[in-house]
C-alpha cells in the first residue's frame, strides 16, 4: 500500500486561502464606506426578490432604457427572473445569493458584500486547482 506524503504545497495553499479570507472579510461592512453603485443595485434587486415584487424592476431613469430595449418585444413580468435587466443587466445567481445572505444576516452592507467575499475566497482555491491541472506535479521529485 502506497502512502502518499503531504508535500509543502497543501499547507501553503491552506495558508494562502486563510490569508485571502482574512483580507476579504476583515472590516467587510465598513470598508469601503457606503455601497458602490453595483453593490447597491444587487442589494436593491435582492430586496425586491425578498419583498415579492414583480420583475423587471427599473431604478431612476432605467425605464427609458427599458422602453428602447423592449420596443418590439415587451418584457414578460415574472417573480423569479433568469436575468435582471436594470443597470444594463446583472447575473441572477449573484442576486439570488445576495437575497439569501440578506435573509440570513439582515439588510446590511456586510450581507451584500459577504457573497462576493466568499466567491473571491473560493476563487483562490479554484485557481490553484486550475494551475494544478495545467501543470501537474512531477511525481519523481521528492518535494
């Protein structure tokens, strides 16, 4: 039975992921102060989902965009859209995850930013997996 040694890359990876998580989650609700406009739009759509509103939802001037975009084909009203049109469109998975985060943690900047912080931390691990697949370790080397 072959025993596989843990080489130095696994502890280093765990340390890097821990550092990435610390840097992403440290002072998450206060830094930067206020919400960036994209964060705010994600939060608004997430709140609209939680409040049971019908989509498409448009904010401050976007109804002009919707009139042009849907001149020939009006949007179909729906409760759970697969695409969020306001602000030139946003990804639905992110909006739904922000809605879940707001449901769990409350209506705060931390709840809105937590989804992005988790995704960014997981991106470090997936980048390592991709690099490992593209450049497999040489099994003959001792380290």
